[in-house]
C-alpha cells in the first residue's frame, strides 16, 4: 500500500530541518513526500496608484520547491495551491492523498501575530484528525533519525484515537518505535521526596 506524507512548506528557516527530518522518516517506510505550499498572491506597493500583483512570486516559490524536492533522497512531489481559504486548500489535499502523516516546521516566534503567521499548521491535528508532526526550527543533527519512542500524552479518562491516528500504528511498528502513554496527575496527598539516585555514602 502506498504511503504518503504531506509536508507543509512556508519559506521559513524551519523548512530546512523539517524537510530533512521528513526524508529520514520516509526512507525506511518507502513513503512519498508531497511538498505543499498554500499561497495567496502578494501585492507590490507602488508610489502612486493601487498595488499590483507580484507576478514573479509564484514562479519563484515553485522553482525553490522543485530544487528542494530534487535534493531529497526520497520520492517527492511539489504542490502549489492558490486559495484564499487555507483550510479549504487543506481539505482538497487530504481528499486527494489521504496521507499517513502531516508534517510542518515549528518556527520560533515573537508575539501572537507572528505565531499565527508562522505556525498556521498548529490546529491541524484537532481540525482534521490526522497525525501532525511539528519539527522545531532548531533541530540538532543528532536527532535526524527515526524516533525510538513516541510519548502519547493522555488524560486520566477513557479515550479513542481517530481512524487516521490508528492507521499510523503499523508504520510506527515498522520503525520499531515504542508508544509510551503518559498521564500527569495532580498530587493527592503530601508530596514525598523522590528517592536519591546513585551511590550514597554510609552514615558514620
């Protein structure tokens, strides 16, 4: 069965690390990466008169993505979607590819507006039900390898994974990636000191 990953690109520095990590994940699974950029035509301000559309923007973005795809060691395609509604464009992609995983870069931001503009993929897991992997902008080279453990943060109550989430399980098994459920509970009594680790000197 064909495995597809959708990789959202936005031209930020986080893309370089995110594409590298996406390739590391895709290689052992034989997955194809679909590099996606949802764009709205930017305007060029003139000194006099109304702003004009920047006709060089779309070709430049396409050329950059094609170059990035060509450098990847795994099969990759490029998709440029011109849609004023970002989520409408996303729905088209999900219907077309039914991906196993969504990937996006997580950029360092400064303030709520910068956060909204730079990390628009953050709500996707809740909105779509698809697994979403956010790759931080500053990812050390030592972590460019398939994961060994996946920490699953759950609340202290019954829960059900989405069908898209359950479909990821066979891929994690092929990566020999253990799933570790974790629940953080509030203290119910007096806090006890954790036992000391390592050798202790004997009391004299």
